[in-house]
C-alpha cells in the first residue's frame, strides 16, 4: 500500500482553513483541493460523500482538539480553578490563533451549513457551555451564575472573533479572554 501523500493532520488543517474562511457554501472543491494539496479525485477517495463529509470531519477534528486541550485544561482537577481557567484560556488562544482565525461553528452555521450541521453545532456549543459551567462551579458559583457566565463567555469569544476580524484588531479577542478571566478571579 502506498503511503498517503497528505497526512491526516495536514489534510484536516487544510480543510479547516477553507471552511473557516469561506464557510460551507463558499468552500469549493477547487479551493479544498488547492489547500489540501490533493486532487479532487483523491479528496473523493478519502471522503466518498463529498464536501459534506469533509465538513463533518473538520467538525469532529475540532471537537477532538477542543476536548483534548480546552476542556481537559478546564476540568483538570490536579490544578486549582484559577490555573485551570488560565490554561483553558491559553488553549482557546491557540485554537483561534490569538484572534486570527474564525470559529468553524460560525462559518458552518451560515446558510446551508446550518441546515446540514445544526445538531453538531448545537452539541458543540453546549459542550463549551458545559465546560464553562463546570469551571464556574469549581469557583463555587451558584449553578445559575455559572450558567450565565458560561453563555456570556461564548458570546464574548464568538463576538470578539468577528469584531477582531472586521476591525483588524486582535486585541479585541485578547481583551475578551481577559474579561472572561476577570469574571472568575476577581
């Protein structure tokens, strides 16, 4: 068996780059082919169900990365809640490259993408909310307050990514993460 021309991690990164920047509707097979370094036939060989399967794979890839990095940092009971929060926020910085990358949830929630991936997107957002609720509970907040902060955190992260991109000012994203930290630590 011949070795793969493009490794799975590189393939997912290439696909993610296109879906993050163009969304589902805007991601053409040509763009996906160019960014991954694979011909269209090779993409179909790896993803027989086409672009929808590629986007689903990207969602799964991000889901696993977030679980392994963000959620595990936020829930690691070997550390006190302050350290857990700081480690989790650092992983969020990495995920979004300091505010330079859009969230795949946002770009796949437009137009047809929302119809195709609504359940995946809702589950993914709920996992983020749950992770922030749990860190809030670790800070001894009431369940109601932890839920309020968790939702506000998601609004701040998602909104700051959009504003950072539009305003070409990555400090907006960084300030949002600092505000999240201050909500729990002060």
